[in-house]
């Protein structure tokens, strides 16, 4: 696909967003106003600047990265507009900020490339740890930066700018930093981790000191789980790590260890935290616990079932009956109003993006770039799978965002930067 | 190291395939389960103002209809022209309080198919009719009104059915309520008033409330005695005013504390006609719990009756009574461990009228579409056989004498042979429940009826089945036969 074709698809995605907002306005019985043009303009501005930055600073990058992300963003902008016009306005600001940061990233990398990233891997680990711990700051006090607890999980950071305050989930950025650290670390230690000189019964193990980072990241995930009580971020971080170490070594033993550790941590969380137990009930028996724990999932299923094949039409369903429809349950909201067709469009969009991402990783000759591309794509796929699977009851519900779709600035920024990195890597290793 | 990366990619894409399959399940395969779940407000919200089908009586009186809403074009308001008379049968379809009665049981037939779902669009393309279906009941408006008015504001129930088919001809529960109040403005306030009413107007006394059937249960004990060959109407028993229950200090006494006959012996026929409790307590113990339970279960006790909605399960606690003879004696006169709905007791009368065969009761005669073309007719179903035609004949003989010369004389209808049995059961605070079950005409029965007046009705403590319930049965039977 040519660059020009790509730009055409981005404009088409902007058109989808504007058309969706038009339908929402008409379904609500309102008169057409500037919001339609504004949505179109913001979409074109955001994806257009990233597109131009790629043209200028990463011209050999894959052309299939931006279009699926733009489609997902477009559908989500229309749906968030339908659920909460105020939030839709904020989301558009975040979209511009995310695009701006991605442009900055592409500019920063354009001279010396991703090799510079590799150099600072331990800085990422440190920054990641600090960011993870920041929400534990006192929620009141003189500091301009404060922690905040929402729905039993302490994963929010509030930055007080005097005129207004910005809420941010550092976990969305930490996930990128972790991938970069691990890619750098594993590219270096790959052979040591793949060797297994130690033997215990029928199992062979690498040297214990080589295993140290494995245990360390598991410990960090546990801290996230226990201190912040955030099941989703914890599962994502640990899943990212296990996936990447497997990609680096090709040893299934790590997957086994990961599964055992995940299961034991999950069981511990189930016993320790009420809100984890509630989520378990919501997973196993949402309809029997309709009055409390299962309400959200049951409402989502009622909505999706009512939406059926073609959906109610955007603005004509009742996704507002689902608690947190604009964030964790955006998939169910779209499924209800756009129907099975809309759900499949989302799944196809993600599958395409993930396929492209892994394709880039497979093409890479450089080990670091390969691991980075694979890690970023894996994290993106895992995150989308965990939250959509939570809504569909394939896995327990974890409160993480659906990339490019859930309302929330940190998620948008994090995933845009992820796209920027993928684009840069594909530019450095052209097909 | 491309191999593990490929595997990761495969794992994620398999994960997304699973998401696709799961979405297919929720939105396509099982979509209707979730769409129509009663807790899913979305479906009800789409039904606001939609047209629903007619419900008409067997004599073509409209019981429920959808009228065009004068305020909103294309919108409809549900109304119930007969108000409280059919409330327990027709029920209501209310946005706030859901559905009840036939409105609930036949909701799927009565609702409009114009839902704009894909399957509806397909139906339009295939030329299917999306207009709601209509119901014609087996109940007649004329008989329902006679029964409703015969109860005269007393709490109670009348159930009349055709013993040869099981078709319900009238089914009244009082005090009733006006279903129109639950669909209009101020519905919530009316609902609260109905809930707070001590007369419990929302309770369906015909099918969903259980009462001791009193002496009407003597028909079941007699049937068991005939079936086992232990007695016939001419069998004699010691005549006593009071029967000492075995292993207990309690007694079972005749009404008024008098003898049943000459003070020496009484025939079973005489004891039945005069409803002597002492004799039936003795008889029940002699027959035993098992045979009585067998006949009772053949009539529908101890199980869920096949019906349009879930009915209360009438009970005869066979196992407990096998071990407790004193309780068995008391249960022989329809007290202690016996409970029944008026519908169940109408089936008992119907079984006697239909040579021991119990027909499954039903309310809807046929469904027809908007053009009046028949869509479905009810098929008759035999529920079971409770006893032999010989036993039925003996019971008929005894029950006819109850009306000609016994406790049920007020059930008589001039020029018609009526058979029946009265019951006066433990009620509320000394005010007994009054019962009558019967059928007519004896030579070729076309109606079987159960009348129940709660807590003596307006007669209060002096009430009896013969004085309070039997006259109502007489009005219902003559109303049916002279229609």
C-alpha cells in the first residue's frame, strides 16, 4: 500500500468518526452542529500529523500500522460521544496530545534510530518502578502530585497544574518502559537464559543468577497486585514479561513457570481481596449475582444480545445501562449499538494491527528490534484480549483499558507511542 | 528466534478467534436468551406503546385490547374493558410492574413482531405477518360475571370447568383489582395501595392459594374406600357423635355434636349426605393413608398441575400420615395435612362427573391472527385416571343425595339433577372457610364447579359450606345450563 493510499484511509476513518457523531446527534433529536466538523478535524489533525511525521522521518515504515488504529479510534470517538459528550471532548484533546507526543518520539529517533533506546534500558526499569509507585503518594497534601484510589484500585496519579488537574494512569506508560527494558536486557542475555546447566529431578534450569530478573519482575507485578490492588495492570506486566522471555529463549519452561506463578498469585488475590472475589463471581455467575457483583457483566450481555446482528444503531440502544460503558466496557457498548458487525470490525481491526506488528518483528534482523516489536505487539494483543475476554467471560474481568477505544488519556498516549515505536522499527528494517 | 515469536503471534490470533466465537455466541446464537431475559430492561423499553393482541372470551366479549394513543400517533394504550371481573385470569401488561396472568403466559404471541431486529426484517421479506396474535379463551363472560356477582363482594373463588374437556368456563378470584389502574398514570401509587390492601386483591385465590378443603375431601376418602373394596355406600359404621383418635387425647366431632343417625349404626351414604365427621375419621384410618394418597395424586395432589402458569401444589402428606393415625383421622375430613386450591377441588368434582378421568385444565381455546384466521387450537389432554367408572357412579349417587336431602340442598337447581358435596373447614379466627364442589346435570355433566368463600364471607362465624357456598354453586350451574 502506498503512503497516499494510507492517507486516504486515514481521512476515511475521520469520516467514519464524523458520520458516527452525526448519527448520535440525529438519534438524540438534536440539530446538527460544529461537533461533527470538529471531530473530523481532530481525527485528521491527529493521524495526519503522525502520518506526515512518518513520511518525513520514517519514510520506509509500514503503511498498515495507522489505518486500523485510526478505524478503532474513530468508532470509539463516536461511541464515547454517544455515551458522554463531555468526555468525548476531553478524549479529542488527549488524541491531539498523544499524536503530538508520537510526532516528538519519531523526531527524537529519526537520526540515530532505536539503537539509542537500547542504551538506557536500566533507566526504563527505574523510571517504570518509580511511576508504578507514584500512585501510592498521599491523596491529600501540599504536593502537586497525588495518588488516587478508584473502585478499590490505587492506580491513578493526579497532577495539579493550578488551573486544572490532570488524571493519569502511569501503568499505561510503564508497560512500554517494561517492554523496552526487557528487550534490551533479553537481547543481551538471551543465550544465558536459554542454557540450562542446572538440573532438579526431571527439570532443567538456567543459572539462578540469570533467573534474578524473572523473579524481580514477578515481584514487581505482585507489588502492583498487592499494594495497588490492580489485577489488570499486574496481569499485563507479568504477561508481557513471560511472553518476551519466551520469544527470546524459545523455552516453554518459562511459560509453565509463568502459568504457575500467575495462578498462585491469582488465587492469593482471590483469597485476600474482596473486590477480586467479586470479580470472580461476576465472571463465573454474573446472572445469579445480578443484583450486585454480576450486574455489570449481565447488563453488558443483555446489551450485546439485544444488539444482535445489526445492532440497535448508534444512539438508539441503551449502553448507558452498563456501568463504566465508556471505559472498561466500550466493547459491549459498541457491540450493542453496532451489533455483531461492529464487534467483528473491532476484532478484525485489532487482529490486523497485531498481525502487522508481529510481521514487523519477524522481519527484523536485529535482536533488540525484533524483541521490541514482538513485545509491543504482544502487550497490545494481550491487553485487548484481557479486557474483551473479560467482557465476554472468557477470562476473569480485569479493569484495564481497551487500546485506542476506552475513554482515557493515558491509554491513548501509551498506545500511540507504541504505534510510533513500531513504525520506527519497521522503517529501520524495511521489508 | 522467529519460531517462538510466530507462536506468540499464533497464540494472540487464536485468542482473538475465541473472542470472535464468544461474540458469535452472545450476539447471534444465544442472542434471544439475553435479549428476552426479564431482567433486561431494553426489551421492555422497546415494547412501550407497541400494539398487543386482543384477548376475548368464548362468547366474544373483549377482555383486553390495545387502543390508539390519542397523544402519540402510532402508539397504543392497553385497556381491560371488563376490569376486575377477569383480572386474575387476563392479568396485566405494565411497563412498571411487568406482566401477569395470560398477558405474561402468552406474551410472546400477544406482542407485535415489529421490533426492527434482523429476524423481523427477514420475516417481512418472507411475507410473514408481524401483527400480534389474538387469544380466545374458553371462559365465557356471562358465566364469569354470574360467578363474580354471586360471590357478592366476599373474599373467595369460583372455578367452573367442562369435566369432559378440561376447558375452564369461569375462574373468579375476589377481592379483585382493576388492571387498568396498573397501566395508566399514577400506576405506582395504585400498585402501592393494592400491595397494602389487607384483602390481598393481587392474590389469585383460584390457583395460587392453598386452603384446607374440609368435608369436600370426603369424596376423595370415599373414592379410596370404594377402590380398595373396603366399603360401599351401604356399609355400616358405629354411630357416634365423637370419634376418639388413636394414640391421642383429641377427638373428631360431628358438626353440632350430635349423632349421625339412630345412635347405633349409620350407613356410609347417610354419613356422607349429612357430612358426619366421626364416621369419616374412622373410615380414613380404616382405609389407610396409602390408598387415599393414591386417589388424591391421581386427581392432581402432590404435584404441579399442567396449567397455563405455575399453580400452587395441592397436598396430601401420605408419608407423614402413614405414621400418624391420629393425624390421618383428622385429614380424613379435609383438615390437618390436606391443602387444596379451588382449581384442584374443581378437578375432583370434574373427575367424578367424567367417570374418574381427569382432563388437564386450560384457559385458551384458540389463537387467531389479525385477519381472524385460526393459528392454533388447544388440544385436549388427559391428565390421568383417578378411579374407576364404578367408583365414580357410587360417588355420583351419594353426591346427588347431598343436594336432594343433605347438607347441600341450597345448591339445587329446579328441573336439574345436581350432585355435590359441602365443606366447612378451619378458617380464620373462628370464621370457617365455606366450600362446595359439584356438577350437573347428573345424567350428562357439562359443568363441574368448586366454590370457596374465605373465612365465612359475610356470614362470619355462623358460616357453613351448605349455607354460604352451595347457593353460589346453584347460581353458577343454573347460569351455565340456562345460557
